[in-house]
C-alpha cells in the first residue's frame, strides 16, 4: 500500500477485555515497530520485528502484551485483560532495512485505545 | 545501548524568532539520525535525516540539523519560526551496528509558538 495502515483507528473497550490492533506495513518493508504514546507523553518503544530475526520484545510492559508478525508483513498487537493504564495511542511504523538503504521509519496514524 | 536525550521538554518561542531544539545521542558507531514532527492530531512525519556525508542536512519546512560527532549532538534549527511549527518534535537514532537498525526515539520536545 501507499503507507502504513492501522486498524481500527479508534477502539473503546471494557476493562478486562482483550483487544487486537492491526498494522499493515508498507509493502517490502522488512522492519516493523510498535510504539505507545500516552497523553502528553513521548514515544514508548514496545516491540521491533526485523526480517526473520527474533523480535526485540524488550519494550513490552507486561506479559499481557504480545505481538506477532505473520509472513513478514501484517502485524497484530494483542493486549489481554486490558487495564485503564493501557489507554493510549498505539503507533506502528515500518522501514526498509538492508546495508546502505534508506532506513527511516514511516508511521501509521495510530490506534487510539480507550479502556473504560 | 543506543539512547537519545532531548533535554528540553517544552520550548516557547515568538513567531519569527529563531529556533534550536537539542538532541544528544549515544551510539556505538556512526549513527543514522532523524528528526520527526508530530502536529496536533497528526501522525509522525519525517523532517530530515542524516546518514553520511555533509554534516549539515536540510529538511522540509525550512528546518535544518547539524551532526556534530564530537558533541554527540544533532540539533534541529530553523531561522524563523512560523505559528504552524507548533508541534512536538522527536529526535531518533538508529543504525546497523548492534542495534539491528532499531530506531530509538527521544522523549520529545513540545514547541509552542507565541504570536
């Protein structure tokens, strides 16, 4: 596609429910990131996928958070048993990675998650 | 581990004044450096990037940044700020050495422009 696509754009869920957030990266981009941005806060790194390498999960805040990337393309971020502190905008980004290549990240518009 | 520090959380400037947003990084090799802007209600947009070569890079919207290896800095500048520049600005570092090309972002600087 022309850009990084995230769905849904908005999600309201009840505390304790599970949610899935989807990211479609730019076609051919091998790297994919998930970030979280709480109100008035900076970007909090969650997870990074690069090609066939094991993902860097060092930013996941708890074991309620998980992500997968199927076929090296679409990614799903799952939050189990949501809590109110999970309310934030979840941003996905992708980039093209190989030696000497353009490595800037392109961001989606984000999913605004509200846990009530 | 790579890291980015943006020491100024908030900055206020008058329209027409010059602007400099600070960014310091920690990285074990030659870094790739980026500045992104996030306008209210908008996604992150790349302003400019440094990979190699000329240490003064030009970006969109009249912004420029200078890579200073000796100071581990990549400060963003604009000679004359416009009201529409009010936004949050993020510096990021990445590269191939060790980090698997993962981008690391600073916590951002919120720019307010007074008319």
